[in-house]
């Protein structure tokens, strides 16, 4: 038995959302409220292509101890912010030739620690982010990989790690 009339489908979805069984993710996209999808999966889904980076990835990798209030990602598309289930998801524009250095972790795309740090430094050098390096634990950064990756970025001032 299926729903044949689109209005009926919309009213069923509206009822399920109102009863907190479904949560709206984006236009015409819903997810079960319990269990709710992983926040990083939602970030990857909301604005492809993108990968989790910046403060969120730095926190995930243990480099930044403060947990960011929003899930931050980078994308070669224009910058964008979306809110899903009271969670802010922000997507910062990164030139397409810098869109690399991420890996799949439990089905989510997330920046490698060194790449997340370089994404943060690069966007800070452009005046688009603010960074306080005294809050970072550089012990978790593989220095050889960091400097190897840094050569693939435009010249910018790097912190001493």
C-alpha cells in the first residue's frame, strides 16, 4: 500500500515531523529523529562536495580542546550556513585546487589533522577566520606531513609547531 496523492504524502510527513518522529534535514529531505544521523554525515550531505574541517576537525583530532558550537566544513562552492535541528552547519569556500587532504572515517569525509590546520591558517590569512594558536595542541600534528602539505598552499605565515 503506497501513498498515491502527493498532498497525502506531505500531510503524513508533516504529522510525523510534528510528532517528532522525523526531523527535516533540508528541502524535501527528512531523517528519523531516533536514531538521529551523525552530525558529520549531515554536514557532508547538506552541501556536497564538502568535508568537515577547520575547528570541528581540529577538535575531532584532539588538536583543539574547545568544542566548536557549529559544525564547520570546507567546499569549493560558495560559503553557506544552514541550521538543522538547532545545529549550525557552516561551509567555508576553499579554492578547488586546495580541496584535498581529507579521508573517509566511518562513512564521513573529514580533513586530516594537518590539512584541517592548514585550511584554518589559510582562511585566517585571508581575513575570513580568527585563530588563537595558544589553544592548539600541536603535539598531535605530524610535522613532516604538515610542512609537505603547506608547500601545496599559497605562501602564508605558518605557526611554529
